[in-house]
DNA sequence: CTTGGCACTCTGCCCCGACGAGTGCCACTG
DNA sequence: CAGTGGCACTCGTCGGGGCAGAGTGCCAAG
C-alpha cells in the first residue's frame, strides 16, 4: 500500500511543515527534496497518503499538512535519531554540574530542558515510593505527635507531622527510632511494609499495641500517600508557537497548572530506555489534545526514579526533542545515582 | 485645574473602558453616566484631561483611553472600596477552611485568589526570617554532618543538611539541641543571633570552639540564606485578556517564571494594612511594564509573614481586585496566626 | 461656562478583481 | 503500468475603492 517513495514523501512533508509551518505543496516538495520524480507523481502519492489518513489539506488549493496519524507514522518509522550538537552536550553538562541539593538539580533540569527544546518542560521529583531510605528520623514533638523526617537515596527530604491515636513516652519513641531505623535503612519505600512486618512480634509485649498502630500510621503516611512533586518551566515558549494554538492556548495553560494532569503525563513512565510520545488526540487529557508530549523515565534501568519530558505543538521537531529529552534524562539519572 | 466634574469624567472613562475594553466617546459617556451635562461639555473636559496626560486617544476619531497616569489618579483618589459580594466571602471561607498544612494553605490561597480575581495570583510563603521558632530539631546524621529541621509558628517546616568543620559526638549534639532549643523557642529568626549570642560563654569550655563554629553555620544557614518560596496560579487567565497584550504575552510569562522577579514584586511589602498598586510603566520589572500589580502583606499588623497579590492588565478592575486581594490576605493572616 | 451644530477625520467593513499556489484529472509515453 | 506534462479549476490572499459610523474640534449662540 505504502511503498518506500510514499513514505519518503510523508517524511518530506513532515519535515518541511515542521520547519516552515506552512502547508507544503507538491512542486516545492519535489524540488527541495530531490525525490527524483516530478511534482505530478508526488501529487499522486499525496493523494494516496491522504486516502490513508496520514495527511490532509486545509482547503482545496492549499498544500498538505500531516495529521496526528501521519506524525505517529513519522515518529515510529521515519525519524532517525538526531545526535545532539556539541553545544547542546556542553549546555547540559555545564547546566547541571554545579547543582547543590536535589531541589537545585530539579530546578536546573527543568530550565535546561525548556531552554534546549524550546518547549514547556516538566520534571517529576524522584518518586518517594521508588526511592530507598537513607535515613529516617523520628522526633517526639508532643506526647501524641511525631515528626517524621525521611531522607532518600536520591537526596529527597520529606517530612510529615503525625497525630497518633495514643500517647507515647520518650523511651517508646527511642525504641521506635532504632526499630524502624535498622529495618528500613536501604530499603525502598515500596518494600517498607514487608521490611517491618515482623516488628510487632519481636517487640516487647508492653508496647505492641501502640507500636502496631504507630506502624500503620507511618506506613500509611509514607507509602500510601507519597507526595509527588513536579517542576514546570518554559510556559513562555508556548507563545512562540502561538500560531499552532489558534484559540486553544488557554486550555493548555490550564491543564499545565493541574498537578494531577502533569502526574498523569509522567506517571505511566517507568522505563528509562524508551522515549514515549503522545501525539495530539492520543492524549487522554482534554486540554492537551492540541499538543504532543514527549516523556521518558530517568534513573537506573530497572526502575526509574521518576519521569521528565516536554509539551509542545504537534508540529514539533520530534527527532530533536526526543533526543534532547533522552539525553537530559540520562545525565540526571547518572547525577542522582552518583549522589 | 481639575474640578470635580473633570474627575468624575475620568472616573467614568476608566470604569467604562475597564468593563467594555473599548475607547469611550463623549456621547456614550454623557448618556450612561447621567453627568447632567451635554456631550460637548464632556468633550471639553476630555480635552483638558488629555492636556494633563490622564487620557489619550489611539487615533483622531476614536474614543478616549486612560493612561497609566490616569489609572494612578483613579486608584489614588477616585476608586471607592468595593465591598465583596456574599458569594465571594463564602468562596473565601469554604476554600480555605479545610486546609491541612501550610503547603495546603498556600496552594489553596493562590488558587482562590486566581479564581476570585480572574488574574494571575502570587503568594509568598511565610518568610522564614520573620517567623518565630516553634521547634528546632538537630539530628546527628554523621560525625560531621547535621540535619536541621525547623518548624515555625506559621507551620512552615524547613530542613537543611549541614557539613561541619569538625566532628561531634552524640553528646555534643544533645548538648547543642537543648542549648539551641531552650534559647530559640518562640524567638523570631531575625532575632535568633541575639538570642544565642551568650551561648559560647555559658557552655562547658571543652566544646566551646566547635560550638562557636556550629553556631555560626547554623545561623548562616537559617538566617542569612532564608529560602523564600512562592506559589503561582492562574497564568491561564492571561489569555482571557489576550487583547490587552497584543504581542507582549511572552515577556509577561517569562517574568512570572523568575522567582527573583516574583520576590521583588512581593518583597517590598511589609504592611498588611495597605494595598499597594503598581501600574504599567511604574513597574520596575521590564517584562511587566504592560501589566498592573496589586499586592498586600498578610499576617499580624506589626510585621507581615509575607506578601500576596495579583498581576493583570492595566485595564483591570482595581477597586474589585484591591478589595479581593485584601480580603484574602486578611483571612490567610488570621488562619496562620490561629494555627 | 454650557450647548447645539457642523465640518472633518479616521477606522472598520465589505465588495471586488487580480493573482498565484496548488490540486485533480487526463491523455501520453517508455 | 508507473511516471509525466499539460490544463482547467478552485480557493485563499492581497490591495484598492467606497461607504457608514463614531468621535472629535471648533465656533457661535445662549
């Protein structure tokens, strides 16, 4: 159905449209891309591509424009990985190397990504549940109130104040601290419940009931309500593509303000090796139906710390942005693993 | 120079222009506002107002438009406080009452403000330096590494990992904890240096040197590098006024992404009783020259915890927005003081 | 000082025609 | 049979001319 030349034509259309942002006609295309055939032939191929739904034209006598389906095919089969320029590599390195703490790393990363891709950048903080415990501190604020301070291997520090169902003595808390500390050190939060499950049994009978309840509160707090944080940058880049969002800039901005939406975008990303692309209507989020989203996980191969990516017009440089997103993810992954 | 009627005309122009967003002509104005004079008279007054620089007209035969100077006069002398509607009061209360922790309060506040004013809302977290210490925890992570956890009276929890110039024993740290704890409890961070200045003298001689150095690191960390945080919401509202920012939406978005800029906007606000308004060119921030900024402090009268406000087109409902900003600030101030 | 009248100046809008880009189709060719 | 050149046709864009309406500025009269 689609022979090689037709695919070549589709690629040419996508590339030209992405760079010029104008519907591309048969003549210009035949000239610019040295396809070795006449415009008439290109027209026939275009007709076929349109028949299949890969391109459309806005009106009878305008050039062709890729559809979401066309972009999809392009991304899946036609785009070649675009190696980063030396300048880009340098930018990544110099941007990230001076980072102090985790906050700083994330802030720099999100700015870097926005600057590099000229799109809106989104970076998820290393997910709590997938991180391991480096230190867990329990502070006795008041008889029935504890402060938990958790430091993860990715450098994230999270604190939570807990109201307990019963009062504790300082000794009880000290007991808790060592018990939890020894069992949880180095353990990933998802595995935390298993790691402390033997606790009630091995504890002195006297404090068993209160310990059980404290334990459930602690686990609930840290494991079941892990607070996901997200950083955003480069929304100003949306105006760069104002033409791509005729009257749909508002819903995009609105969607980007919703934590939930951003989490949804990055939430499904677990694999740091493959870059995911959602194109236009493929997006499940209503307000982002006019955009494309490029995401990837970062962190060790087996289990990513979190996800990051960019949001931009469907008319984006997929090859370039995918490469940039992946490169940044790699650097950040290494940076955090080394920390 | 400017008699009462001329001022009345200016007010009418501002109000009409704000609501219709179209240059307002003498005839329509005389009719809609029952000034008791004919359009011709209004024209004369307009000419005088234009002479003085309070209004202009885009071209010869268009209506008049207020200048920044005109808005300024309007804000300073002509706008009457617009009482909040019952619905607005209810919105504020129900929006804020279920807030859990400080993060939650700030997040809700900024959303509320954006929704209420239909502008971009900015809320500064309670400034560390102006808050008082409710609890200071010192955790001994490693021989020469401490974790400081500070809880303020406004509910803000801040942690910092410190590298020390010398190693400490657990006992030393315990010593530190009680020494700092007893001296700093209830003390505002700005006053912290004074509160602990006697510490070296009263400590056992053995640990004096190390204590002095720890003290300086602690104070430096908490007092001199107070991390200011800011929440932003409602950027999508900018598109609502797209007509007000012909080609200047980008610089506005860019400015709003800069923490520094936002801090500058709110930084000078110390007084919770007066609402500040910066109009158009009055703004020191380049990118915000096409906007107006309404800010106010929140917190106890004497010293505000922080600032909050909105950013919108110069053509904004000043009376309404000022009232809304002030009302929200009051509620938040009370909420945090009561917490 | 206010007012009604009047001439004048613009802008916005609509219609029109010319232009050009691009298509679809068809007949022709190697 | 795929590829090609030619040709009629469609449609959007651009510029000009004309028209209506809004609004002003000025002036002379009350």
